[in-house]
C-alpha cells in the first residue's frame, strides 16, 4: 500500500469484537454494522489528520460507553 499524503482523503475500516450494544454509543458519530463477533464501522476523512481526529472521538465514545456499562453491570 503506498504512503498516504497528509492532504489525501482516507477511509478507515474498524471491526470491534465486543457486545454489539456498544454500537449505540456511536449513533451520532458513525454508521455501524452488526457482525457475528460485534460490530464494525468506517471513518472517512478529508486528510489523515481529519480521520485521526474522528477516530479519537469515536474511541473516546466507546470507552465511555464501556465504562458506563461496567458501572451499571450491563456487561455480565
């Protein structure tokens, strides 16, 4: 795969092996798709920096949702 330049648009595909209920935390960020082992989504960015920033936002949302689920006993 050739190196991506900073000003090229990018697309990042992510698969998460976890409880698919976590995908609900991402409804306002990305469109998710349920798969047998969890869920997946894609991030589109106008540049690698934009994609990285969007990915950080999504990952923070997932971490917060997971910790909330743990606190209320949802992930038993």
